[in-house]
C-alpha cells in the first residue's frame, strides 16, 4: 500500500509538471523549416523506382511471357481444327512452367555472381525438381 501511494504521488507530480510545461508560450525566435522543395534534374519517381539488374531482367522475362501468352490466346481463338487447338492449349499450360524456370535461372545466375553458392545450389535443385516433374508428367 505504501508503494502504491508513493507511485500515485510521483505520477501526479509528473503530470502536473507536464501541464505546466505545456502552458508556457513558445519563444518567437525558433528556427523555421523551409517549405521549399528541392528541384531535381530527373523526376523524383524515376530516381526512386530504379530496379537492380536482376529485377529488371526478371521484369523483361515476365513481359515477354505475357506477350507470348497473348499471342497463344489469339491463336487459340483463331484455331480452326481440333489438333491445332489441343497443341495451343498444351503450349499455354506449359507457359507457367517456362516462366518459373526462366525466373529461377536468372536468380541462380545472380546468386553465382554474388558468390552465394549455397543459394545457387538451392535454386538449381528447384529447377531440377520442376524438370523431373515435367518429365514424369510427359511419360
């Protein structure tokens, strides 16, 4: 009980000191922050959105894969016979695996360049697992 009373008195003293400090007016000679925005020769958005080379390369791969998918879908819409339709559907189904393999190969190469051989080995084992799965599906 004695400790609780002491704690309550200290708390009230700190609160009173805070209230007294808040009531004091601020001095007029405080430094002001400039509202002027610095001018850059290049737009700010372009300087902050610069990707590292691996991500740029991966973005290119994704863009190419989207374009290939659009081409295959257009060809599928224009297909006239059943064999051509089946072949285009198989190619569309294979596209996801191709995309994943291409991205993993880029990641493995950059891991090797960074001398992160354990990561490279891990990524290459993922690639082999995907390829083995594809071979199993084909057989």
